[in-house]
C-alpha cells in the first residue's frame, strides 16, 4: 500500500472513531478526534512540498477540515444559531475514503480556511479594538484548526529542596457572561516582577472543552517555576484568558487576572477579572464587569522539612 493510501486509511479510521464517539454521546472525545483529524488534514494541504494530492483535492480536503471544525464547535457552543449536525458530517465519509477519485460537487457551501494566525502578546490589541463577541458566530462560520495551545505548554514541578516552598496553582474555572461562545479557550500563565518583566518561562494550558452555564472549566495544575522564597517583592502571577475569533482570524486576549504575593496561601481563591490590554505593571486596572464573575483557583504549597 502506498504512503498516500495509508494516510487516507488513517484519516478514514479517525473519522469513524470521532463519529462513533459523537453518536454515543461522548462529546469531549468526539471533539478531540475531530480536531486532531482537522489538524492532520490541514497540515497535509498546507505543506508546500506535498505532491500526494492535486490542488483540487487539497481544496476539497480543506472543506472537509472546515466541516470537522464546524461540527466540533457545534458540540461546544450551546448558543449557536446554526448547528452542523452529525448526519451532515457523515456525508463526508465517502469523500475522505475516495478522495483520490472524488469528482462530485462538495455537499456543503463552505470554504477551506487558512492556517490559524497566532499573534504575539499585545499585537492583537492593535487589531481587536472592541471586546464585543461575535454573537452566534459558532457553527455558521468556517473555523481553522485549534491553536498550538490545544495541547498546552505546561512544565513539570521543580525538584524539591529542604526548606524551600513550591507552588502549584490549579485553575478551576473562569466565569464569563458569554462562556458558551468562546472558541478554543486557554490560559497563558506568567510570573512578572514589579516592572512587568518575566521571571519564569511563560506557560499555556491546554484548550478547555467543558463549558457549563457561565463557566469555562479548566481543572488544570500549573507548576510555578520558581521557589516561593525566591519571588521578589512586588511580583505577581498573571492569568490571561485567550480565545479564537473566527471573523478576525486570530487568537485574542479577552481578559486577565493576577495573584499577588500576599495572596499565596493554601486553599481555594477567587480573584477578579480585568479588561485587556494586560497591564503587567498593574498601574491602570479596569474591572471586566460589575457582575460577580471571577477566576477560581486552588493553591497547594509543597515544602520539604
């Protein structure tokens, strides 16, 4: 069997696996499988050296990837005006399986999407001037694959030392009025000194997939990469909430929160959310909303005697 046929067979198996999860009601697993397959397809069609498929076949595959994204977002977005249903998605199976010979009109009026654009911190502020979300923009839009943060860049806990304290911050959930409409939400966690300079490597959580009412649940542990005793006076741990905006085709910071040194103590903690752009020097803070919506954390201190 040729390499291209092996690739197609692998895609077909992944599609069947995702649609089976979907039909069984295992939505988180279905979303993950759809996203993985969409990324694999997009990687293939955006590789300039790829000669396994013609340009027309790549265009068709790009539309397949778009539909996979639309279905995965339909499963996440409860406020979508237009669902992309499982029975629609199943129409893609013979297209994937027979992509080398498929010559019919694509069954849905969608377009392939370009590779996702991720902006550097602060760059999106020049483009994203308003904070109004694209209401109802879920499954009716064409979506790119998940951000690179879909798997996260979290680091392991530092080695323990006698008399030295390590901090684990568990990000439980964040409250937002439009939580159900946020696409590919994740957190960037950084530790800054009083002048806003990084003290540790910046970490990103995996993309959150669980949403309930006004909450996005992360339930992920972040290991702070510096001993608590070595954090300088005036330092703070920042949590930037980011999500993908399909109409503008980039990942944007929606809001942020921070944890100051006097707040480092074991147990649960609820902290306020602030409007972007992120002010790492904490000079001009503006609350995101007057509503009682916060970032929910849980801290664990590790200390060897």
